[in-house]
C-alpha cells in the first residue's frame, strides 16, 4: 500500500519538521490536532516552509476511548512526537501528558488494520527501559530522583514497549539527544535545555561555564532526526529496535558554549564550575531548574545501531559545529523567542558581525540612530517594502565598535547591494559616509533627524560615563518617556533596553552620544554633505527642527528635499511610522534614481 502517516504532536518542533521530511519522501500525511486553531497555525508554518499540500486534519481527544475523530483506517505508520516538555511539572500532570498518552496511542494503533510501524520519540537519557510493569515503590523513587518530566519519559519508554508487545503493535523507538535547529537554516523555536545556556552566553549573564572536559550534552539537528524517523517503517530490521540518535562529535559542554561565545563575538566566562557543585548550590544562584542538572553528565550512549542504520540508508550526519553555530545565530536573531516572526539574520559586511531584519538583499537599507535598534524601524521597513534595517557596528545586536566605521559603511554598499540608504540620527552619519565612499552605487540618500543639521543635545549627553550608567539601568517606560514623552511606546523599546544591558552596547552608545555633540564631527559631516552630488531627502519632526545653518545648507544643495512630519520629534519612527514610510515612498517615486536613466532635477 502507499504510505499514509499519522503524526501526533505535529505542532511541536520535531513534529513540524517530520511532516516536511515525510512530504519530501512522498508520504501522505494526516495530523492529530487538539483544535482547529492549532491546525491552522501548523498549516501556515508548513506553507512558509514550502510544504505544498496541507496534511489532513484529524481531531485528537485523549479523554475519549476512540482517541481520533476522523477516518484513519488506511494509516500505515504512526509517529508519536506528542507529550509535555517542561520542567517543574507536578507528577500527575507529567504522567498524564507523557505516559497516559502513550497508552492511548498504542491502543489506537492496535485497531488499525494496515499499520506497519509505530515510531515513538523517547530520549537519550531515558531510553532502553525494562518493559516490566512498574511497582508504586519504583514509580515513587524514580519521580523523586529524576523529577517529574524525566521520570515520566522513563516510564513512558517502558509502557510503550510493554503495551505494544502485548497488543501486537510493531514499534520502533528513537532516543534523540538535545534537538537543535535545522542544519541549514538553524531554525528552532525550542527555548528549553541547551538553548537556555546559549541565551546566557548571548546576554553575558552566565557566571561560569558548567562542567568539565568530560561533560557531554550531545545534540542532533531536527532535520536529520526527522529524516531518520521517516526511514524506520521501511526497514524490517528496525522493528522492536531502539536507536540513540545523536552526534558523538558534539564538543564537551564548556567547549561548546565557549565556541558559541566566540561566534557571537562576546566574552565567554573564564571560570568553570563542576557539576557536583552546581547540584548543591541554591536555585536562586544557579538560575537552573534542578531537573535539568541530571543532563550534565559524562555518560556516553550506544549510537552504533543508529549509525549503522543511517549508513545503510545513505543518511549522513550534518557537520555538528556548523549546525550549532547556525542554530545559535537563529536563536539570537529571533531574541530567543521574543521576536519569533519575520526575516531576521546575521551577516558580515566588512567582516563585522551585523544584525539585519527585513528582505534579504533589499536595495533600501535603514541605519538606526541612538539609543535604539533595528527593531524600532521594523514597521517602517515593512511599510516601505523591499527594505531592511541594519544595526550599526557595536549597537543593537551587531558586534564591532566605532573603529569599524572606517570600512563597514562602504562594505555594506559594496557587498550587500544597498542602493538607497536611510540613516536616522547617528545612522545618518554612517549613511552619508557610505554614499560618499561609493557615489556610483548609492542612488538615493534619506537622512531622518540628522543630528549634525539640528541643535546639539544637552550637556549631560556629552558625559559618556553618566550616559553609560543611565543606559545600563533605564527601563522601557523611562526610555519611552525620555525619547517620545509618552510611555505608550515602552513596548516598542523593550528590545532596545535589552540590547543596552548586553555587553558593551551601552558604553558604545554613550561614546557616540558624546561624539555627536562635538562640533568638529558635526562640521565635518556638514562639509561632507556639501560635497555629495546625489539626491538627498531629509525628514524631520516638526518638534525637532533643523537649525538655521542646516536649512541654509540644504537650500544650497541642488537635489535636496525636506519633509517635516507634524507633531513628531527626534524618534519619529516610533511615533509616526506610517508618515515616515509614506514620505520616503513619495520622494522615491518623484525622484527617479540615475540607474533609471533619468537624472533628478
């Protein structure tokens, strides 16, 4: 018969990627969903990832004997990716989610006339259990020793084997290690486990690297695991077999985290803390759930059968280091789940690790000002279309420092195809420098609130030490009040506040604020603008006007246009994003680029 797969837990990380892999293998897929809403979210995700045909929607209800509402009689293989992955659960909740669900799925599988295999996802620390029934004493001891989550997975592994053998259900078990993102894109929305350690590295909040050279927390990419699972029903030798799917080449945990820190261009903790010490320290100090500490082990796992199975089917493990770093990039670019949507990535113009959001390779590039980041410009970039916003070196989520400005702006244009530069505040300086470095490549220049054409900030902004102290401690509400006069914009500034508390970002902002108040730099930028021969569009808020000198300079330029946004101040991308985007679009339409064959008048 043709293959027809039913996937439980289809909306989870493994389940979604499993559906992609099944689709690539030509397998018809149905999914067991608890609600129409979860199914719709799944279909949208699959569409975004190129899965053309939506899976059939079967309703799952674990509280009813039938389990599935809908026709599943011709299902040939079941994949159980369901369960609760959460630490700190009560034992009853964990058993209901991870043990009772297994019993129900095996009982359902036993009623299917054409089933060739039930594939169950267990875990590398819990696999290989004795399928003998558990006594109450054993259950109590196991849950007390391991915690509810891991103990429920251990029990589920035993229940799966025992119940399936009793009911005559052919089964295969996969025991994956920590599942990280896709080996090509790094994509993952899983924030528990190792991802939480990576977040601490990014934020600079990890006091010491956990473990030693023997501490082994192996990983496997989600796409490799998914492809492995799709092959199990095709192999008779895989029936009643369990496979530990993980990469034995995963670096020891401290080395893995140090490598991520190097990739992030942040400083890794210099100290290491032994696992036995971690286990006796109070939770308020370690910030670690006690249930996670059992995973910090020197144990190794029986990967031989899985390696042989993969080799037999021509399935190669992707490079572990490259996969880890792509995953780490995806986590950071999406702010560890706080910014899950949209196209976000790290690039490296001029060799500087740079964060950008929006359309890749878009010709319009927005360079944000101080003390905000590219995220504050996301609505404007989206409204412009074919645009991206880029954090300047050392600001937002980009690495680097002020010294990189000598090569970074020019590299942004030469290497990434930027043709229309939109610079806000201090970003206007970077945009102007890039345009002058490549006058034949930059078609248009938009300067939003260009500080060097406006009155200088107050004396307090020129004290870098004072600014740094303030910026490291300011909250979103206070920053919104200071920048816009309205706490309504606090939510939009949450990511900027998070960036200011990370590494040297606040210090870099403070130094640039001080530099922006120095007349020497301001005059140099005005002189550069006088030499610029291309089309210039200046956008300012009515409450943050140009100086008389700035207005005279622009009036003297033959190709300069000024737009004043009523009711706006310096950060008009926060308060008036639609008006800013509209003004830029209107000017772009009225002033064709030289590359269009029409010289602007």
